[in-house]
């Protein structure tokens, strides 16, 4: 059974709380950083950590909004505009994961959902030593594309073809950026699927274009598992 609990860590001089799910069984195993959607560190994010722990990983979900005042979406916008702070919070979360006693520091990955997917990509652009980066319905137009040259690991993005927040032009530009910098990247494009397809509570958020899709969630999670099996 996984050891699951909240832990505190330091991020940009602030004390933050994240959720740790340790499925290592006392062995040295890969660590996976889990980055939340725009509504913050929720039960949905925690459930993804639990699922990763059930696979035998140590998963750590950070709270990207800790210490910031205002509504989550407003804080999200501020972070995207403040690239140094955005990256500092991401690197602090990765450091906290790396410090866990059962994490193999040579086998790290980052996954994220929506804003969290954008964040995982941006963390990789810092040159962080990640074997894999996986984004689920992640925005592809944020961050600094020129810094993709620093990405060390493999990239997987799972996107709904009918997602109004991630249009074809953004998808094409992202793939062109990955190709320009010779990044090992794959895009799983799911026809008829909208935004937030991994979130069972997507409809309750009250935004058009957000819809849970069980088949898309299953297929994208399986693609992540395949990538992890390859790189770990």
C-alpha cells in the first residue's frame, strides 16, 4: 500500500504544501512530479498521484499557487507572465521530489494537466534532468519556445482535437518547435475530444469546451505508461 501524505517544502522563500504518494515499497524507484490544473491542487490531482504510486512510483503534486493572493486563474496568469517565478516554483517542487528517500534521482519525470502540462514543458525548458515530460490537455503556446533547446528528455502531449483552448495552429507551432530543436516528441491527438478530458469534474467548472472523456483519459494514460516503460 502506498504511503500518502501532505508534506511541506520551500518555494521562492515561501513554505508550500504538496501531496506525496510513495508507492516504492521501500525500494529506489522513479519519481514523478505532478502539476495541477488551473483550479489548483485538488482531489483530482491527488488521485493522479495515487494512481502513479499504484504503479510503483513516488509521485509528488506541488501547489503552484501557494503564497499568492487572488483567484486561481488570476494567479495562473500572473505566473505565466512572470517566467522567473514560474520556473522557480517548478524547480522547487522538483527539488522536493528529488529529496525523497526512495526516489532515484536519475529517473525523474514531470506530468501535468492543462496549466500543469504547460508547466511541465516549461520546467523541461530550464534544462531540468527529466527523462520524460507528459502534458494532458496542456496549453502549448505559453513559456519560451526558444528554450526548448534545453529539453533533455522525451515529450508526450495528449490533446483533444476539438479542444477550443488549443487550436490547430498552436499544435502545429509546438510540433515545429520540437522538431527545430531535435526533441523526441510525440502528440496523441484525440478526435472529438475537448479540454480537461482527464477531469471527471470538468463540467462543474462551468466553462464551455471542458468535458470529461473516459476513453481519452484511458488512452492518454496508457500512452504515458508506455513512455515511462521506455525511458525508465
